[in-house]
C-alpha cells in the first residue's frame, strides 16, 4: 500500500493506542493492551519506520484525516482537523499534527469552542463539527450547515443565483437557506437610465426557499409519521406560502409566464413538485 503523510508529523501514538518497542527495536502503537513487549491487539502504526503493510503514525494520521474529510467536510473546506476539544474542516493547510489550521491563530485552544462561534456570517476558511445535533443544524459556522448551503440547488434552469443561510431563533432551530436570483441589468448610460436600471434590478430580484431546506427543517422538528403527513399534505398549504418555494418561483416568475395558475396551485404540492 502507498502511504503519504501529506505534511503531517506525529511524534506520539494516536489517541486510544498504546506505545511499545517490539523485538526489532521499532516503536509501535497498539490498539490493545501491551504485555511484556507484545501487542494484545493490532499494530496501528509505527513511530519508527513504516513498511508496505504498516504506515508510520504520520502517514496513518494523514490517511485518517483524509477519510474523515471526505465524509464530513464541505467541498470548499476539504481538510479535516481534529483535537480533543473540537474538530472541523478548513481550506487552509493543517499544522504538524493535523489538530488545527496552520496559519489560523487560536486564542481559545484550551477552552474548546468558547468564543469561536459566529452566529451571523458563514465562515470562509474553517467550520466546526459540533458534538450535538442542535448546534450542527443551528449554528451558521457548523460544517453540516456549510455543506447544506453548498449542496443546495435553487433552480433547474438558472445557475447565476446566490444562496444565503440565516439562523432561526438564534440557533434554536435548524438554519435555513434562501435563494436569490437577480437577472443581469440592461445596458445603461446617463443618471436617469442608471437610476431606472437600479430600480428595475430591485423589483426583478427573486427571493425563494428551496425544497431541501424546508424538508430538512421539517424532519428535524417532527416525528417520522408527522413529517410524512406534513409532506404529503403540503398541497393544502396557503397559496401565498407555496409561491415562496423556488420550484414555483422558477416556473411562474423567472420563465415570464404563469405556468402554475392560482387555481392549479390550490392542489400543487411544492414539497413533491406535483
């Protein structure tokens, strides 16, 4: 197997393993108890030299972080970091042991996440993997919310939309994503023309809610049976609320024709699209 340390340098055994020196003089890390120089379990890595079958602990740590990042990190912040008090993702290079972004000052290292969270603006360089579901869904700087924001598809035909995430109830409830479609302004020259252009831009901007963010919100706040019932009965929701969904706005506003009339909207289910 080809191992790569990717700049990680580990000088002690990974958490949960025990260090010992084997009969060849190599310092090893065992995932079980060590008895008289023998590992009663499996060797995880070596603090000496690696082999084709066993990585060095630096290589093991790098592979561990990469695997975690592949599953848990948003695409914009693919590098997973982990320490005893916190874990998260970043788009920066990691420090030597992979516990924090290399060039990111961390004044609260010994305090866990105290003072780190930003409840208003999504982070641009790192996010946090909170230990409880409420914070994972409620805090704007959580990696799960950043992934949700990045993976949200607003429209089927338009790609120049903006997506923004806002907290709900100061983080007490899952944050929601809303989409903004602003058509390109027509050419303008002269003060009056530019004023008209600006006004037109405001009135032609479309704000809407994507189905997946509503779906996530409902799943988290209801039982399975309640969720299924609410989703299936969405055809009975108020027409004004249905018009706030992106799949309705795209057809009725952005295509410049009332594809779904108010009469049709009475039975239309925005959660299923039919």
